[in-house]
C-alpha cells in the first residue's frame, strides 16, 4: 500500500518469556512498538510480531480464545492492511498425534480430536492467519517447550512449568526410563534464532525446537527426596499425560531445514548442561506456595 512505516517492528507479548528475550533482539534491528492488552490504535510497522498467548495447561477456554485466536486475527488483519510481514508464534503441539513428521511448511498442521484445547487453539490460529496473510508475507515459528536461559534462570523460572511440577516430587515425579525424549529450547536462544530468520527475510514455517532431552536424564537430575510435595499427584499426572503423548512429539516433528538455515548464519542450539537441570530441580522443591497449573 506504500504506507510510511512508523516502526520497524510491532511486538505483542513482550512481557512473556520469549517476548522479554525477543525485545532486545528486535531493538538492535530497528524501532519497536510494544502492543499492550488494551491497545486500540496500532501504528504502521514493517513487521508485526505476535508472541503473545495463553500457554498454561488449564481449561480456561475463554483465555485461549481471546489471547491465542482473537488477538492473532486482529494482528494478522492489521499486518495485511499495512502490507507488513506477519510473524506468528506457534507450538510443536500442532504436531500431536501424527504418525509422520510435520514438515516445515505453512500448510502442515491438522486437528485431531485427542488434542487438548491449547493444541487445538494453535492449529486454529495457524489456519486462520493462513487464510488472511499472503504466503509471501507470513512467518510461522513452531516452538518447542521453552525454559529460561541459564543467565535468566533466577528471574524467569516458573513454578507452574511442567518440569517444575514433576521435579517438585523428586525422582517419583518421573516414570521409569523408557527412552522417551522431549524437545526443549531456552528462550534467549529462540529469540536469537528468530532475529536471524527475520534478517534472512524468507517467509515460511520454521521449527525452533532446541535439543532432545531424555526423560531418564530428568529422573536422574531430580532430587532423591523433595522437602515436601508442593503439587498434588493429580497435577503431576495431568502434565505427564500432556507431555507424554503417543506417538511422542520428538518423533512427530523435526527441524532439519531450520537448523540448516540457522547454521549457515552461524547459529547452533546450545545444550543445557546437567548443572542447569540440577539447579532447575533444586528450585522446584523450594516453591513456597502452590499456583495454578
């Protein structure tokens, strides 16, 4: 449309874990406007970046509708009106219950009746924005489970993260080792990767998964006996059922193409060392109060 841009980036979700890490990455590349929850007027920007969303394992469908679907539609519509690039954060959860790998394409996900409301909301978001934003303007980032960078563990660690809930029960929070793996990435590295992909300027779907970690390793890193069980067994069972779906997400989604692109730009996913997980586990057994899952 030939509009003059007020900003290079419009960022929604800057108070979230990824958003806090992404904000400085974007500011190094140009002026950023932060979109708040109540922001009736949006400026024109070259890139509209949406990393906002409701991510808890709960039954708050209203939050999923407002924070994951309605906000995404609003931002995608604005990006299209301004002829901006639209960047949507999604989740590896869109690959749940697949019998084959989800490819790094915009058209990839489909819904499954066994999905929980969170996963379905992410599938719906991708379908909705895909119907609104031209493919030549659309970036989708399917992220794995995200944890704080080692330098941010103290500030960004969450007591209601699924690993925190399981670690709080000590070794009993994890079933016996069976070769099960999960994808995990730290927020700072995810933000760095996205900055490089934005610089690359090639729209499409990217998988930002980090590394696979063995369930047996979490069992080993957990403390033998926690001080006291802060989370009830029902909470532990609930998050275990969500994470340990069959087939495992580690076999339903990969990042081969994205890794190759990032490697060509000098980026490699860091492996979080055992000392990180020991500290993570130690924090989990020191939670003073319970909070909603």
